C-alpha cells in the first residue's frame, strides 16, 4: 500500500488518508479483502497522530470502503450493491476455506460450479 500525505495540501491529513485509500480501493490498486495496516502502524509510517488515522478509518468504514473484523484486522470491503458485497465476502470465505482444506484451484472451482448448477437448476 502506497500512501503519501502532503503537509502543504489544503485538505486535512485525515481527509487525505481517507481519500487516498478510497481512490485505491475504487481503482483496484487495493483489492477487495486486502488487509490494511493497523491504525497505529499506518500512523507511524505516515508520521501522523494515531487519532488522525483512526478518524480516517472510521470515515472509510462509514462509507463502506473498509470493514473492521475485530481482532482479525481491517480490510478493503467489496464495492457495489449489498448483494454483490455479500457474494464477494462469501466467495472470499469459501476460497480461504478451500485453501485450508488443501483443494487446488480447479477442484475448488468445480465445487462452486456444481453448487451453482444445483442452486439454479441448470
């Protein structure tokens, strides 16, 4: 993740952090599911106060750009409609589970195809 804050910018630092993360998430530079640094780590790397980065993360979460999963961290959220976001989260969970089970990509995709055929009656 590449972020730079410009002191001479008229936007406050928290707004710069919010805008840059939002832009990178929208453009795909930060893909859905990307784990963001902790508030403290990002603040330290940018030379900002922890509260400044926390304010940016809260705004991003309110905008639906990121989501906090408790102790697991903060991640780039799925964009689009609520249904698309939910489907993306389910797909991410499935991919992680399939990998943990030792399935290869083709085996995991075959299981999804079978489930979709059954669900859609095709």
